[in-house]
C-alpha cells in the first residue's frame, strides 16, 4: 500500500479517538449515578471526581499489561461482559414493561412519534423478549457452571506443539469470577431490596410521627380545655 506509514498513523489516531469517545460515555455512566444517588456529594468538583475514577480505573487496568494480561483479559471477556449484561438488560425490560407500565411507555412513544407501536412491538415487549432473555440466561448459566475454568497456553515444550496447551485456572479464580460477574448483577436486586427496606422504615417513621402529632394535639387540646 502506498504511503503505508501514513495509514498506520491514521489508524492509530482512529483507535485513540474511538477509545477516548468511549471513555466519555463510560465516565458519565459511572459519575452521574453516583451523584444522583448522593453517594458522592454534589459540592465536590466534577473534574476531581472524574480524575479519581480515571486513576482507579487505570490502576485496575494494569493487570491487563502484565505477562498474565491475556489470561485476565480472557477471564473478564468471558464473564464480565456476558451474565451481567443479560441480567441488566432483563431488569431494564422488566422495569419498563411491568413496573413503569407498558401503557405509560406507549403514551410516551405516541407523544414522540404521533402514534402507538403496533401489535408486534406490544407482544415483543410484553412476552417474547423477556422470555427469550430468560431462556438464554438460564441456558448460558447452566453451560458456564458445568464447564471447567480453562485457559490456553502457548507452550513450546508441549508434546502436541504447535497446538496450544489447555490449562486449568487456579481455585482462587472462582472468587474473581463471582466478583466480576456477581457484583454487577446483584447491584439491581440489591438496590431494590434496599429501597424496599428504606420505604418500610420511612412508612413506620411517618406513622410514628403521625401518632406523636395526634398525641401532642390531644394533650394540647386537653390542656386548653382545662384552662
């Protein structure tokens, strides 16, 4: 190819811009929920919080440039981007259809495009897509649980070389898998349980405040009548 160094430089710049633009979305996806849930005080400078998140992400990503980085990459690729995405997508769909309400969602779409979605989209959103995602998740979970955690090694001393040798991950990797795949998946039901408990506690506090207010009014009324 003519002027090959130029094309290599342009290709590198394209990859750099692609990664940079992806990081903008990733940072906002982490920072905005933390601020809206008041995990991080809003008075903290956004630039400082963004920088701290970038530093923490950089320190975590160092494992991918070690000599074992390719194995870590395969581990994250197999578990961090599979089960959590299925569970999050299923909860998003379930929340919109059965919690927010499909009728309200249809009204929102009608407001934007002028008409409600047809029967195909209604059936897909209500029944077909949640069922398909649930079946995919169950089959994927069963397959992954039944499989052994293995990785491929390039070993010149392997008797079948140049074929790759298959080795088993050490036992402690199972804890990493649970951490990588389980924590993102459990955030949604965990937060749901937290909000349910918080709501029950607030209702009890409101009832107690109401009882205290009624008692105070009664006492004041009795004192006023006595006087």
